[in-house]
C-alpha cells in the first residue's frame, strides 16, 4: 500500500527534473539540424509542370521567389485513383519526360455527402457545368465539401515522389463570381461569405487548398539545401 502510493510521487518528481533537460536537448538537436542541412544536388532547377494556366498563375503568385523553380506547360494525363497516387504518378511521368526534378500537383473537389466524389477530372466540369455540380447534391442535405491539393516532388526519373497535401473545407453553392477558373464559383470556403471566384486572388491564395499544400513544399525546401550543379554528383 505504502509503496504504491509513493511510486507516482517518485515518477512525477523524476519527470519534473528531467523535463528541462529534455527540452534543452530537444532545442539543441533542432538547432544543430538546422545548421547541417542536407544538400540535394540537382542538374537543373525543379520544374513545376502543368497544362493548366490558372494553376500556374496561382503557384507563381503564392511561391514568388521563395523557392527556386522553373515552369513548363505540358498537358499531363488525367489519371484515375486516390489523389495522392494520381499526384505521385503524374510526378513520375513528368520526371521521365523532362529528365529532371519536377513538382506537379493534382487538385480535386470532394463532396462529403458523396464520400469524397466526384474527386475530379477536368472533363467532369466540362460535361456537367456548375449547375450540374449543384444538382449532384440535390438529393442530400449535406452540401459540405473540401478542396484538396496534392503536390508531388520527384527529384528525377526513378525517384519516389514526396507528397504535400493541402485541404480547405467549405460548401457547394449555386455559382457566383467570374467563371474563369474551374469550380471556383461553386465553392464557398468555411468562414467566408464569398466563393473562391468572388474573392480577390490574394484572398483566395491566403486560405486555399493550393496555398496550404505549398506552405508544406516551402518548409521542405527550407529543410534541405537544394543546389543546382551540373557535374557527376548531381541527381
Ligand atoms: O475552381 C478551381 N479552383 C482550383 O483551385 C482548381 N485547381 C484545379 N482545378 C480544376 O480541377 C480539374 C482537375 O484538376 P487537375 O489537377 O487534373 O488539373 P489539370 O488537368 O487542369 O492540370 P494538370 O494536371 O496538367 O496540372 C481541372 O478542371 C482544373 O481546372 C481547379 N478549379
Ligand atoms: Mg489533370
């Protein structure tokens, strides 16, 4: 009885004594890691590959000069499957095609009432239109949806891509605002009275699925030292 009641007291004091040491060690390791960033040597800058001019515009606005990248407009195949797998496969194809490091993304609009469908293929919107997207939810009370963006970075052909996911919650509404980018007019993010299409671009770029995924891409570039060097040591 006595030993049982004493045991927790002992544990608590042990933790109390150890915690400051753990915290200090943790901080020290973090600082040390920041100082010795792993170098990733590439033969040419990472290329963001897409066939979608609007995506390209947003990626350029969001990233600015924060990471070194070039861009290339190439139509990538419309693949089927889970968003992360589609995005990775696009990266593998693009890396092979340009024989270098690539960044690609796959975006989808997912309805909760439909357990994540329609997901998205660009043909879907072309066939259904904004009204059709609303009609898909006519039988359901739940109009909630989320916009999902998965970026994939492949360091070259044969390299397994790394993914970065961004998600913004919202709901599907009858179209409002300019119709120059996909489903933007029917997606109203939570906490806003405006659809993506009605928002000024810089407002959308503060909260969008794309922005959230690109924040993670940026963090990754901070973690590693990407160097472009054209010699035998490059990827
Ligand atoms: O309203 C939108 N706001 C967005 O922020 C957004 N991002 C993408 N899309 C649309 O979603 C479909 C599949 O996208 P997606 O990832 O397959 O792209 P894509 O085929 O157009 O280009 P890519 O695959 O060459 O990069 C296409 O109809 C895109 O226009 C968006 N629509
Ligand atoms: Mg596509």
